[in-house]
C-alpha cells in the first residue's frame, strides 16, 4: 500500500478516556508504517464545535483516506466524518481492512 495521509475516525464520547487509547494506538501503528496521520485525540481545539471544524477541514483539504475505528457507527461525529469523506470521494476504510488488505480492496461503501 502506498503511503497516505490518514484521518483516524471513531467513537469518543461515552467511552472511557474518550477512547484515546484506541486512537493513539492506531495512530502509532499507522505512523510506524510511514503514513502521515491526523489523530483527533491529539488535536483538542477546545470545544466540540471547534474540534469538528478542525477535523472536517483536515479531511476535506488534506486526507487521502479516512480509517474508521470499531464502533464508529454509533458515533454522531464519526458518522459525519464518514459522510464528508464519501461525499467528496475520499477513500474510507475499516481499520482492519486498511491494515491487512491491498489498496484496491476493503473499502467501506
């Protein structure tokens, strides 16, 4: 798989430690393979509104793809990130597919 600019998306609110351990482990793993990663757990803009604005801007202007953490379907923010990526034609991957499947397969449709 070619190196990509990856946005990590997943559930935060309602999870212990806002699910930061999962976000941080995923970001570290992806960075170890050379990808450029935007990890929203590392980029707190102060309020939910500011965080989503920052996150959506990175997806729209920088990301090559969005990688979805398990449980993202239950998160309003992650569903919005997914919808934005799909609307503008950015690849969306389930985490396990992004890590294990060749570039042309495993996309979340």
